[in-house]
C-alpha cells in the first residue's frame, strides 16, 4: 500500500477548503466501480467516501466496499453518501464519522435522499445546486429553538421539503411551496424565517466532512487500523456490476 489517502469529494465541501484540512488525492463523487478502480490504481493507505453519485450513474456498491476492506483497505464515510454507506456497513468494518452517520445508524428506514443534492458536472466542480433535506431539517429545528417558528409550522415545512424532489429542493422552492399551500396565512412567519435562514442555516454535511478530514490529518498514516471485515464472497450480481462499470473481475485476484 502507498501512503496516500484518497477522498471522494463533490458538492459537500469545496476542494480547496478540503485540501486545507487534509493533504490527499481528491477524486470526484464515488460511483459504481470507483472503489475498485482506486484500489487498482493507487493502493491507498485509506479511502474516504464523502460524496457519491445518486442519480446520474449507478451508486457506489456495498459489495465493492466490502471487497476493498477484505483486502485490508480502511474505508471511512461521512457527511453524505459516505455517511449512508458507513451506517449500512458498520458491522462489516466501514468506519463512520459525524452527526449524519450517527443519525442514519439511529434512524431505521431513513431515506437515502436526506443527503442527496443536485450538482454541476464534475468538469465544473461538482458544486451543489440544491439543499440537502438533512440540512433543512436541522435548520428548521434550530429555528424552532430560536423562537422564529412554532413546532406545528416546523413539522409542516419539513413535510413540504420531503415532498420536493431532491434535484429541486432548495430553501427558495420550499418557501415558495409553503406560500402556495397556505395562501393568506402565515406569510409573515415565512418572511421572518427566510430572513433568519440567510444567516443561520445549518450545513451539517460540511461540518461532518471537515471533522472527518481533520481527524485523519491528526493520524499518522501507519497508525490507521486495518479493517476487520468478514470473508469476501464474489456474487454473480456483483460480477455483473463490475462488467457494467467496465472492470474485468479476473483482474481482481478474488
């Protein structure tokens, strides 16, 4: 293995800021086959999944993460797709960090799209074009605690946000939808909330990503523990996934 750490990063955190916290090889959001390819090309001492593709391509597969861990590669997850996969694979050895990871572990049947956002093409920086539901949810909880909105209105707004497809889910769209659902009533509450959100919106995804990178920066590369993972078993379904991703299973020495 090399001394490199590979981080799959996209809309959650600006790459320049990420590099300030951790010197690593930064790759676009993970998708099907990404983990296998990075093991083959870099043999890193650790792999970090922060962002992953949700809709434009098949998502990074659980099986390839398990395969990499079975070969001794530590894999960490936080903030977005990483938190989701880490919560799902915690018992298999994937290591999760941050509030969102813990929330997924403690919330059975939580939707994947709590962390999903639309983003620009990778060539344009994979920047966010919408707001994550988990961030909106936490922002509205903070607004309630601050006395900006009452709990019934908070619950109504969260339900409305959930009804909006993640590609179109923004605070602006949420407030517009809320106005259309309650014409003539509560307009001042929405205006007050809009003003408050501009300065107090929660970005938990960013916070979790930064904390993960800072934690890794404090570790010596040699001290990063190898995962304890169950024996790997190749399945026909995963072999098919690899073929779709253009990867020859015969090259993996399984």
